[in-house]
């Protein structure tokens, strides 16, 4: 068999839940952002979840359990995919307002991973603004990712340095990834082995 | 259930080898586990103690149940089950206290791992478990069974609780339950609590009580005697030369307290050393770690996770004396005032200057001497001494012994003083003499050379003296001196006599011995011969001293007085030097002198200030004045960090424009700390240079000998020399604190002691790297070599002086880089893949958007780099192939470079973000908006009312091919040229029945079938359709009819960005244009035979190009949409078509159209999706403009834009060098070239640059045109406005016969103010050479505004009464010189272009042969110059006739295209867009002619005539 010229990364999992104290009826948008050498081969690059409400059973967590499933093909680990999340919910007037932005890299190591992402929102530039505005924020994109038609509101990726923007954390989102890779090791990239599979074998 | 599972899991782990590396247990967890285990142990022992009496019950009651639930449990499980079984027993007996305590403990444990709460059952079991005090048998039995003891079981269980992360959720539930249980237990035990009030104590009482047992040691110093053993004196080891080391600093009061406290103790004195101080180590910091080594208590740790203790490696500090940031105490500042420079000799000195300098020097000396007045001082002293002697001699009778004794001393002093006075007097006199002599020399020189170079004048003021008294004083002085000398001589004589006597005595005795020796010699002659030699020298017999002669002495004295003293009665001469003389004006001087003066004028000097041999500043270059003085008057504030080692001034002289020579270096002393700015006096420091200068004019040169004498004798040589007057002082800070380094402050108090110890202070930081200096310092500072603190330094010095150590002469910034390199540099450079990745990262244009860089080297082809390499190589090689003209090629490559640099600026700007780039925040609503909002709320709801939805804007970065479409809406056209009706006179001579005239050949149109030939006359005049071509994609509309067709069709064209790069800056640089061509569709009857006419229709469709509109893509991109009516660019000659004919068919709009000629088309163009045009680069450019002006400009712009935000206000522009320039500087009357005066000058950067570059956009054109108009004496302004299709642009406004005319500078078209089809849509501001006016009127379309700029209500001027025009000079050149064009080159270019175009046409017709009709081509070529002459007007008919005559057999369709020339590519595009080549009649022939008319300065106007010919059969 000829040596592979690309490696594959399959990610499945779900956006499990979020903790946003003081907010309710939130929904979550996700999209993947990746480098120039990456191409998604299957699955959804971006999506938008249902609106979830708090319940009396779990008064702190908002559970989405929204599945993600995507496969990438790449020639270069540079630009490893990141998942970008933005959570929205209605404000006092019923407008959809962003409640948090966050991003995390898809884990390198095959196996099941759970990531808790701290979600931030930009601060108003001044007190007055804080009072008057209804906190409409939208972010411009910096990494080239996703076509505009499919992402009506552009996602956030964090540029290398942002000295100009002040943000505040407003909650957490827990995401679960099941990562599989193919040919990564063959191509000389050693990401180690996850504990998951081995543990399972032993049991 | 969960318990069972947990135990199951525990088994699994028990079976596993203890390899936590594979488990998810982290280090943190390990320690937590350990802690927990300890707590458990403690709990268990406690339980054992309390329950030791309890009777354990062996019955396993619950075992069964558990087993039932979990049948798969193994045998070893039983040990656990044993515990369970025992628990219920214990529970009933346990005192509630214990339970409570345990539960609390358990809770604590819980809080340490919140994630891993034990299950309900487990918790229950745990608390109720009877930790029995070992029923030994049981335990042993259990061990036998399992090989595992009970403790381990418990341990394991607890450990396992966190192994199982999967069961978190269940755990959560358990926790709640456990908590609840515990709480209930706690609440029931109320009897444990006793409520008591809080004790309160009186403060004084408390103090009293405290006094009983508290001791407060005194802060007073303890006398030394108390600290020492009795009868002992303190002894100071340091004084005895032993090294004691430095004690840590402890405040005196603390020391006293400690001493007092120690002395209270028994044997307190043991704590004191010999010197009466508390024993202390020099350095309290211990060298080795006292922390005990950590031994791993857990055997189960995998070897790879075991912590290995490595001793911290001490960094051998390479640079121990680096000034740390902590030492930094702010900046220190030296103020260096460089006042000026005076040359005492300079190569350009004329002889007179030399003398004048000498005179000035002498005069200075004289002044200095006079100020000191030593002669007077010494004379007075002499008098005082004499009177003192006199007095003491007189008073000697009183027998004062002291006075007697001091007489000889006085006398001695008198002699001394007199000698000094004499010397001084002599000096004074010679000085005066030389001054006079030099002055005389100057005078004679001036007489000789007949001009004066220096303003020096010497006056000698005579001070008359009283002859008699003067004589008396003189005589008395002489007498006194004679007397003293006599006395002196007498003394001398006596002394000598004495000497003589003793010597004589000696001599006599010697003589005697000599004689006796001689006798002896005779005996021992041989032996003593050598010794005899010693004595052999003859001793001279002493001569008796001579008595001094009083007469002789008198003569001596008088002679001397004559020499050095003013003669009695002679007036005192006081020289006065003034600069009041006049210098002969240059015109009256001889040539050599004129040359000298000119040379001086060319020279200038400046001074560099070097601090620690580094240049820190320099003065301005000032010309050397004619009196060889240079005034700088500059003060330099040097903020320094390093200790100043040297301060040096370098004096440079520049001659003319070229050479700069170092004249001399002057060292300035580093000022004392007391010298502060304000108090420092200017000092003059002399310098001289050894440079040798020979000059060919009157200047005497330096280092060259010259002479004042005519015969050349008495040669003199001077070196360039002079004085720098300057002062150096320490600056005084804001609060009056002198900015002096502290070291120096201490330095003054304790001279050099501290400085020696601080190496940096003494040798400077730079000295630290110099080993020799360091060693020298160490030797000088007398470092204690035994002091361990100095060990490292001593070693370093030892090594360095012995020369063994190698001190690297470089400094590595990233010393770890090597370790992080995953591949060697060579491999990195060799690898194609890495190269590709690197180039992409550097955002090189070709690779910026390269996707999916292949993973293997072999998959990358070499070809990828070829283009790039070629481009890099050819960057500087000018390729004339594409440009045909070397000059234009140079320009093109220059423009390419400018473009590249602009793109690079954009790329860097792209990485800088401002807040608005990242966060879209709503504007703070103003009152107006709020009001509107409220108003809107009150509005009735109209759900059916259509509303325009804003299109979503898309940033251009995340797009790919096919995402962007160009939408072109062709709406209608006016005044399309129509086919010529009848060409009767041409028809007859034509041989063929069917002339080329299309109406015969015209075939059926949709409306009326062409049954009768008569119909032809009624046939539609024209059947136009529009074809849009963009990026070689072509779309066309349907065919409409008539000269004013209406299409109303939308065409969609895809857009592809270059290199697939959709970033803003790449879209901005798209050069493609949208061609909108209007064609006439002509149907020809293709039927060869009339007989077939009945049975079938055979027509051939031909299309005739009528005209086109070109719109650059970038315009569409920036404008977002283009909506308007455009003039169709129709060639001056359209064969077979005419315009006038259809004027008859008025439709009412003609009245509006009165001024305009030509055809128009209404278009709407936009891009889907809408792209956000890139923002301008936020960069400040440097400028040479006045800061105030720029501020005023900014203010003006802000005011304007606040009133009319949509109107652009332009005050400053950026020139080619990237500098901000005020716009009015561009406007200035310029002479148009003669050839263009009659024609419309349609060709502006400054005009000179533009003409050089031959490339510019509308603004440049407009500026040049405006300047030409001004040059022709017209009133002209530059209009900044908005036009279609250019967008924001510049037009020109002129006032002609009280009518305003608007000029389009790029086409040369002009429009009246009220012209409907004027492309200029909005007028924002007007610019003239001295002002800017901003449009303040309500409307801004040219037809609706007043152009009268004198009304400030309508036009807001920039320069007004409050800010008058400062007279900014123009940056345009005075006059443009026009180079005459090279006619030959134009001819050559003409033939080359013709060839290229012909080749292209053949290329575009790959399937058919392309035949060229030479005859026609030459005919056409003859027409073209005619067209240029007439500017394409009014020749159509003649032209047509001519052509017909000559080419009667052919049906010709063609037209001339007129274009300005810059490159070949647009020409090709233009020809292609006309579609001449698309004709596919088999026997078609082509004709193509090119004519270039060269205007001055290489401006070329190009005419291309293309035609297709079809032979009529």
C-alpha cells in the first residue's frame, strides 16, 4: 500500500451543556475553524442548536446535548481545527443577544475528551454605553473559515493578540469530543495514546 | 448497585499492575489520595480505641443480599463483605458523639474531592462500620483467603472512589443523601452545646496583668562594658587586618533591643564577640538547602512518574555587574551648552587675519594681565616689605628679638619679590611692544594689499604723568634697589669669603697630604699607580671672591630699569583694541582675495557631542563667518545611564556640499557635582588640528609655511586652531533636584572610596567586558582577595589575565533555539515543502492563498516556484518586451514597486486591530435618534408596506471562486447611431447588384417580413443589443430596435479574483474592466439565388460594433453599486452609421439634451453579495507641513464632515514619497506645451512627476489640466466631487464668459453647468492655488448649486480672515520643460503595435485563416493622421466617400479607436472587445492600421483603425 498523503481526523461528540448563571432560554451556535491545509470531507462545519431552558432538576445547567460530527482531511497539523461556540439568548426586550463566545481546539489525542470552555463577552467601552446599548455585539472574523451564506453571523476565533478588546467571562460550556485519527502516526506525527481505549481493553 | 460496581472496579484495579501512567490519575490526585489515606487511618484508629470494648459479631447478615444483587462477585470480595456484615452490629452501640465526629470528618473528606463522593450505601457502611480492634483470627483468616489485608481493602476502596469518573452523576445524587443524613445526626445532639456570654476584660487591668509577665527590652544602646567580660577592651579584628566580612544590615534600635534582651539572660555575654557586637555571620543566607529530601512514600508510582530530585543548578552569572533594573534610579542628565567656535587659525586666514589673530591674542593676554595687575601687586608688596624692614631696623633698639630675627627673612622676601616684579614688568613691557609691533605690521600690510579684511583697530591711549614726581619715584626706586643689591652683594661677599677660607684650608691640608703621598709613592710606585690616579686630579686653589662694585651695580640696575620700566615722564600707553574698522567690500578686492572670501562662505562647521565615545548629538551646521567665528548657541540635554567616562566634542568642517573633515577633538571635563545648570560658566577650550591645507587663493593655509616679508624670509607655519566655548553642567530636575548619579554624589564626600568598590562606577559598564580594565580596577581598588564575595571576580580576573579563558565576543539571544529545532537549517532550506510553507507564512503573493500544502516532498513540483523565482529575479530586470518602450518599462516597474510597497503596508495594517474592527457596538443614541425612535413607536403599524431591506454586507476574506457575481442591469439607451439611409451616389457605381449597403441585404426583422425591396426603406434604423464582457466572460441582451432602445435586462457575470485571493487588498488591485459594448445586429440575406427566396430564409447575422462603456471593477467594488446614465464611447467614424439623421424623432427630452452630443446608456451595476470595501490604511504619514496648519486642516475637515457627512473634504493628500502635503500646493499656473494650446490638453503627483511617469488617475489629470488653464490665464478651480463612473474624483471648473464649465480631465470632455448628462454628480469642494472652499449648500449636484465662491454662506473657505493664507509655496516646478518627442521612436512603436495587434487577431481566430487587405490597410493608415488633426470631428462624410471610392467592391465595416498610450494590454483589450475578429464569413478580409501621434514629453495618442471587409460578389 502506498504511503498516505493525507491524514484524517474524525470528530464526533456533543455540546453537552452550559452554565450561564442568570440567563435562560439560550441556544448555541458552533462552527469549526481550521487552517489552510485542512478540508472538511464529511459532516457539518457549523450548526445551531435548539433553545434550552433551565429546569427544576438542574437549576444551574442548560443542557443541549447537541451532536457534532465532522471529518477533516489535512496535510499539515498546522491550523488544527478549533470549535468556535457562541451562545445567544434573549435579553429583556426579547432581542437575541450574545451570552458568550468561546473556542477550543479539537483534542489531538484519539479518544473521548471533555472540554469545559469559559465563554466570554466583550465589555462595553464605557459606562454610558453599558447603560444605553442592549449589548449588541458582533465579531468580525479573522481566520478564513466557513462561507458567509451559511454563517449569517460570523463566528469568533481569537486572533493571536487582541490588546484592544476587553472581555468578561459569563459562563461555561461543556463539550464532549470523540476523536479518531487515521494515518496520523504513519505520517510521523506522534500525539501519544489516549488512556481511554487502553483502559477499555483492560476491562 | 453503585457500591457493587465500585467494588467491581476495585477488583479490576487490584489485578492491574500499579501503572498509573495509563490511568487518568494525575499527580495531583496522588497527593490527594495520600492525604485521604492518612485521614482514614486516623479515623480508624480513633474508632478502634472507642470500640475496642465492643463485641464483634461474626455473622454476615447482609452478605447474602449483596451477593444476590451481584452474583458475579469474586471471593476476595468477602473481605469487604465481612466489614459490611460487622457494621450493623456496631451501629447500635456507637455513641452518637463518635458518629457525629466521624460524619464531620467524612464531610471534610468529601469537600476535598467533590467529584468522587462515595455512594449512599458505601457511606452508610463506612459510618456504621465497626473498626474492630482486630479480631486477630478473623483478620488472619481473611488474609489467607485473599492475600490482602483489610486495611488495604479500605484503602483500595477509597482510592477507587476517584478512579471511576464515569459515575459522576450518580455520585451527585449520593452526596445529597449523605449530607442530609449527617445533618440530622448533628442537629439531634443539641446537648453538646453550652451557651455563655463573651468574657470582657478591662484594658488597664489587662495591661497590669501583662506587666507581671511581660518584659519589654529597652531600646537604648548598651554600654560596651556590659557586653564584655570584665576588664576587657573591645578589640576590632578588622583593624588588625583580618577579614571579617560584612554584617547584614540591622537597624540600630533593633540591635539594641536584642542586646538588652540577651543581657537579661544567664550567660548572656557569650553572645557577644570580641568587638562587643553580637556574633553574626556575614551573610545569613545559607548556601545549601535545609529542606529535607522528599522520599516517595508510595511504592505504586510508575517509574516514569517518579520525581527525581536534581539539585538546582546554580547559574554561573557571567555578568555580575550588570545594572539591574532595581538599581535604576531614574535618568541623570548632563547639559552641554555649546556656545560657539572661534578659529585662531584657519586655512582660509589671509595674512591680515593671521596678524589680527595674533593681535587679538596678545590683546587678550594684555587684558588678562592688566586685570591681574601682578606688577602693581608685587610693587606694593615690595614697598610693604621695605617699610617693614625699615621699621624693624628702626625699632631694633627696643630689643624685640622676634623682629630682629625676621629681618633676614624679610630681606629674602624682598629679593624674591623684586625679581618677580622685574620679570613681570619686563613681560608687560614686551607685551606692549609686541602689540604695537603687530599693529604696525597690520597697518603696513593693509597699506600694501590695499584692502582691509578685519575690522580690528588699535588705539593707544596716552596717560600723561607728572614729570617731576614720576622722576622722583623712579629715582627713589632705583636707589632703593641699588642699596638692596649692594647689601646683597655684601652678604654674598661675606659668605663667599667664608667659603673661600674653609676651602683654602682644605686645599692646604690636601696639599700637605699630597706631598707626603708623593714621598710614599716613590716607595711603592708600582702598586699604587692606579690609586694614584684618583688623587692625581689637581685641586684648584680657591680664588678669593671679588668685592662688588657699587658703580657697576648701579649701572646694572639702571640698564634693567631702562629695559623693563617706563622711563620717567614717559606717558603710560594703554592699548585699546576695537572692531570698529571697516572691511573693504568684496568688489574692491583683488581676485585672489575674492576667491578667499568665497571659499570662506562655502565653509561651515558643526560639532558632534560624543558621550563615552558614542555620538549622542550634533549641532546644526553653521557657516563660518568672515571673522572665523561660528555661533551655535545650542544646549544638549544628555540623559545618561552610564557613568560618564568621557565627554568629547568633535569639530567638523564642511566645505561646499561635499566633504566633511574632522578638524579636531576636544575633551570636556566631566563636571563636578556642584556644577549645576545655571551656575556653570562658559569655558573656552582650545583645540588644534594637524591637517595640512594648501589653498590657491589669498588664504594662508594650514601647516604650510608662509612669510610676511616680500623676499619670503622669516617663514611661519600655523596649524588650524581655535577655541570652543562651551559649558557642561548637571541638569536640575523639575523639583530643583539635581539629576546627578548618586555615586557621584557620594563621590564628592568620600573621594573615590565608594567609587572604587563599585566597579561600574569606577570603570563604567562597558569596562566590565574589558578584562584588562577590570583587572586594573581590581588591583587599584585593593579588593580583599580573601573575601568570599570576591572569589568569583578574583578567579575571573586570574583567568583572564593569564589568558586561559575564552571570552566569546558575541551574545546569543536564544540560546535554546538549537534544542527546539526539529530539523537542521540545511534541511529546512532544502525542503520544498518547508519552503512552500514559509513563503505562504510570509504572505508572498503567489502563495498567500495556497491550500493544502502537500505532505510529501515528492508531491511538490518544481513548477510551483518557477513563477515566483522568475518574478524575484526579474524584479530589477526591466522587461521591455511588453512595453515596447524602455521608458515606459521603467515606469511600469517603478509603479509595480510602489504597488508592492502599498500592498505590504496593507498587510501590516491588517494585523493591527482597533476596537471597531472587532466589536460592533451600537452608537450611543443621541437625543434626536431617541426622539425618532419614540416617534416611530407612535406610528401606525403598516404590515403590508413594502420596505427596502438592506443587503447583507460580506467581508471579502472568506469567499471562494463562484461566490461573487457581477450583476449588470442594462436599462435603456438614447441616441444610438443609426444606419445610413441611402447611399445612392455610391450605389450606382457599384458593380454588384447588392452593394455593401446593408438595407438591401437587410433581412426580415421580427415585425415585418422583407417581401418587397421597398420595405427596406421603412426598415428599422438600427437593431442594437448590448454585450457585456468581463474577465473574458461574455453575456448579451436580446436585440431591441430603434435608436432609443429599452432592454431592461439583468445580466449575471461570475467574478474570479486573481490567485483565488478574495482578501480586501487583492480585490482592490483587480485591474479588470467591465466592457459594455453596444452592437448593431445586422441581418444579411444569405441566399445566393433569388429563386430560393420563396422556399426558405437564409440570413446571416452580422454584428457591428457601435461603441462601448468601460467601467473598472475596482470602481464597482468601491462604489458598491453604479447607477446612472453613461456616455457611450463611440468612435469618431462609424462606417455606415450616422447620428444626425435621427434627430428628427424628438421625444421631448431633446430640450434637456441641448448641450450634449453622443449616445447614452443607462446602467445599474452591482456585486452580489455586496462586498465591504476595504478601509483606508490607518497610518500617519510624515509631513513637512506646519503642525498648526495640519491641525487647522483637521479641524476644518471635522467641521465640514459633521455638517455634511457624505461630502468629502480634502485638505491634505499623500505624495509619491508617502508624505502628507497640503493640497493647494499642487495648484499653480503652468505653461501648457505649445502644441496643446489649441487642442484640449488632456493629460497630473506633481505635474512633473506625472509627466515623467506618464501614468496617473483623474486627480493627477485634473491637477494638470487646472494648472494649464491657470497658465492660459483662465479662472480655474479643482472640483472634488463624485462622478459616474469614477466615484470620488477630481474635475476642473472654469469660468468662461460668465458661464461655468465643468471639464472631465481624463477624457477632455466638457459640460455646461446645467448639462443633464454631466458625469459629475456631486460637488464637495473647490480648490484653488490659495484656498479651499467646502460646499455648504443644501444640494450638491452641479446643476443646483451656485459656484460663486465669494459667498461664505454657500462656500466655507479654509483660509479666512481668522486664518490668513500663509503663502504656501507650490511644490510644482516653476515651469515645465517639455521634451520633444522622439518621432522615430513613435514610428517604430507604431509598427510594433500594429504587428502585435495583427498577431492577436489571428490568435483569436484559431480555426479560420485571417487575410489582411494591404490596400485597405494603407488607405486606413492615411486616414488616421487626419483624424488626429481634426480630433475626430466632421470628417465622417468625406472619409466615407473616400473609402467607398477606393474600396468599392467591398463591404467595409470598421472604425477607428482612439486611446492614450500607457501599455499594450489595454489596446489589445479594446480591440478584442469590439469583436471585429468574430466575423465568420468565409471570405472576410481584415485591415488594421495604427497611428501614433507623439506629443511633447512622450505623451502618445494612439489611433487604431480596424475594419473587416467582405467582398461583394
